[in-house]
């Protein structure tokens, strides 16, 4: 046995001559001893459990440690944002964050037609719209059938959308050599969107309708300005009508005139990008629409005249003192080299979408 | 007293002739009665508290109810996303969500100059860049001093940015009547950005540098394609050089030629929008820069020739089969009415920024 090694305790215990259950029971304690023992146990137990109860009570109503769940939630945040943007706002109204208040959906109506820059324009506009909450994009192609280019672009844009189409009738179509202003472009397509709204929205639905061409530039603030439209709201438009900007003139919170350099006699000398209409007003006036045969510059007036009087216009953008939308035009690209290479049989691969 | 009305209990109690504390104490219970009573109380208390203890044990390790905190977190999600976009990516690398892996910062270098569409162009581009994680926008004005217009726009854009400026020297400046291609625009400004990168980034910093003019159109996918650039990466550009698109031709994963209709003899027949450079490569070759006196079409080659050989180019965008960027040009707006009204003293309010 190594030095310093003590045998385990049971080896030191005195031998037991009989198993415990065969030994005689110990004498029962006297009444007083039993009383004291029970009392002590009860008091100790009472004190210990009372302390425990107090601790439990202190925990009541305290926030629990949610840091792990919050961490997971943060990681999911971006994905949820994207999902919201994809799915939200398709019908009627969307819940605003925080307050549980309804945010009126903005219906952005964009007429579009096939041309070399079409995809680029729609990609750029989709990136703007993707930033805006509670927005539904109604894209109307000037085409006999929806095209794969526009359908694919919309599906991958992340913006809630409706894809419509209507072909401009031959008598209204622009012929080669016609000046660009002879036939107002997009009237039939915008009317198709109005029909879709009237066919699918219910009388009680809130919302705002904005006619946004695919080549203009829109600040994000513009959409929050127009969201509170109750009838027809208006604001300045930059780089339009040969001016730095056109704008309604406001006094005492009301529109009292228009700064414009072109046909100031028009009832509503406004560009298409310079106004929005409340959906309930459009639903209440089912006959209001764009007149495809309106004189040049009178297309906007043909719709607005059926909805409000100029004095009823609601000024936005700091009483029409801020330019939040620009009437940018994209150059038609020259494709001379393409034609040359195609004649040589070396044109750009037609299977690659541009 | 109304019928059926019983007096309250204390009115029925027998009169007490003395307050309780003056009454003689009751006789103490016998030992046996006390024992039984204590025992019963103890047993009941024990059983009740044991049940409570079991319930408490069952709660241990269970997730607590974090629904309220999660709800609040969801509401804060969008604000946090914006804040991240504002603050993230300013230096070096940014942590990717979830994985803890570093995401190389994309430095987008944009030369810009004062013109009527400048604000619109920068607003539109800022909305594109605001969607991209880990991005830093280096905007270089062609101006003797930073302008309030660009400074204000950058500050409100939500995109992390650096605002630089350098004026094009008089001998390189375009004079009225000069064809647009006589002097390559933006060379001095891009070189200023290269100097900023070399002055402020450390040799070990990761990142990718992309030269993005303010009028092109960029898909969001383009930025994720370029993020993995190790040397110089390349891809097709739409609507450039008179073609539907120009693109590098790829075989076996390597660039073996270029589809272009203009000066195919150039060492790198690529548009400025068609390549990105890894930051470490730019830092390792401090002499590489754009040559402001390069012949027309050779500006890109003047930088790239100092960095790689054509065979080293890394093809992106599905081996250069997808158009993810478009060389769109914005029309110069005609401001005839503005000039007319200004002659009449009725020009657009010069205090309103456009």
C-alpha cells in the first residue's frame, strides 16, 4: 500500500452485524422534541421559500433577455424589406410601420414602347421606385402583346407591378418624318391603366395615381409629397417647356397661376410629371380620361378638366418652390456601326438582350 | 328598513365589551393538537410550494416571449438599413451580414461638371448606388471649388461619399464649337480620385474601383459581378460605339478578342463603363493613371496598359454574354423659352435649384 494512502471511508466503518431493516427501530422522540424539530424545519423552509418567492416576484414584468432573437431578427431585416417591397402594396392600402396606420398606395402608371434604350430606361426607373414604400407600378406597353423584355424586367425588378399592353391605333401612330408632337404619345396606354384601376379597385380604396414616363428623373421625396393627395396635387417640373422649370404660382396656399413659357392659355399648363390624382376621385368620375386627339399640349388638360378646377389644385413641394422631378430626355443612340457590321454579317449577337 | 334587507354582519355580532388586546389570551392548545396542526400546515405548504417549484423548473431553458421586442425591431429595420447604407463602407471593408465575412468595398468614381441636367443625373445615379451594399461614392467635380449643389445632393443622398474637385486645365478644356471627342472629358477628375485612393487607403486594404459616369445606366447585378475583381474585370456595355453593345469575346474562360465596330486596333477597345480594377493592383502600381492627352478612344487603354495585359482580363457577366450597363446619353435641354422670358424680365426664379 503506497505511503499516504488512506483506505476509503467504508473500509474504516465499523462492521454492521445486521442489515438496517432488521435492526430495532429507534425510540420515537418525545412530543416536545418532535414539535421543536417540525417547527424549525417549517421556519427554515418558510424563510427559504419566501426569499425564492420574493425573487420570482421581482422578475415579474421585467423584460426578458431577447438579445439572441434580436440578433437573428437583424439578420433577417434586409430580406424582409425586399420581400415587403415585392409583395406589399398590390391592393388598396399598405400598413405603415410603427403606427399601424394605413399608407395610401401610389399607383405609378408608366407607358412604354420598344426602342434601343427601353430596357435601360425601365431598369433605371425601377431602381427609383424600389426605394418607395406602398407603391404599385402599372406598366403599359404600346404593343399588340406583352413582350418578354418588359415581362422579364418587371419580374426581376423587386417592385410590385401590373403588366398591361394596348397598341396605339394606326390613325394615331407617329409615322417616320412626323414631328414628335403631332400625336401625343402614351394616351391610349394611360387610359388602359385608368380602366384597370376602375376594374380592379373598390370604391372605398385609398390611393394616389401618378403618370410617370420612363425617361424622367424622380427624386424620392416627390413620392412622399404626393402621397397625401386628396384631389389633384401639383408641383414644379424641371427642364420642361424650354424653361429651367415650369411651376404653379401659389398665394395663400392656393394655386393662382402658372409659370410657363408655352401656351399659357391652356386650362392646366402642366406637364404630365407635374401632378397626381387621388384614386377615389378617379373612381368617382368614371368618364375622366385622356383624349388621344387632344391638341398638342392639351392632353393633361383633357383629363384634369374632368376632375377639378384650377383653383382646387393642391400645391405640394413647399408651395411649389422645390424642383423634385426633371423632364430628362434620353438621346436616341446612333447605331451606324451596327448597321455596317450587320451588312458584313458581323452584327452584335441578336440573342443578347440590350 | 326595506323588506328583505339584512343588516351587515358586524351589526349582528355580539357586543364586545373590551378591545381585543385587553382580553385574556386563549388557552394554549395541547401538545398533540399543536403537532397535528403544524404538520398539516407544513404538508399543505410543502405540496403547494413543490408544485410551484416544478412549474419554475419547467420554465428553465425555455425561450422567453420576445414578440414585443421583435415587433419593435422590425419597425426599426428600415431605419437601420438606411443608416448602414449611410455609414458603412467608408473605409476599407465592410462586414457582410450574417456570415461575418468581409465584403470588398466598391469605390465608384464619378466625374461631373455643371450643366442643366447635372442634378437630375446625380439624383438618378445616387438612387442606383443607394441599393448597393459596401459602396463608397467618390464624386469629383470639374470646378475650381466644390459647389453647393453637389455638396447638398451628396449629403442628402444616403450614399457614403467623398466629395473632391479639380478644374480641367485651360489647354485641355473644350471650347465652344469643338467636337465632343477632341478632349477626353473627366481624365483629370478620375486621376484626382486615384490620388485620393492612394493617399488614404492602406496597402492591405481590399476593394474594387469602378469609373461610373453620371449619365450611364447601371443594373444592380453589375456591382455584385465586379465585387470579386482580383485584377481587372470586364463585361459588355450596351448602346456604345455605334453598336447595340460592345463586348470582350471569351473562350475557355479567357478574353481572346473584342466585339467592337470602332478602332479595333486599340490595345483595350473597352468603354470606361466596361471594366473595374482591384484596389490593391492600383495601390501596387502608383504610376498608373489616365493620360489626359491620350488620342481619342485611347483613354481607357492609357490606364489599363499600366496594369494588365489583355490576356489577363477577368470576364464577368456570364463570360461577357449579358448587358448589365448601358451607355445612355441625356439630351441637352433646349432653353429657348427661358432666354425669351429672361429678356422680358420674367425668367424662372434663379433661387430655385434645378
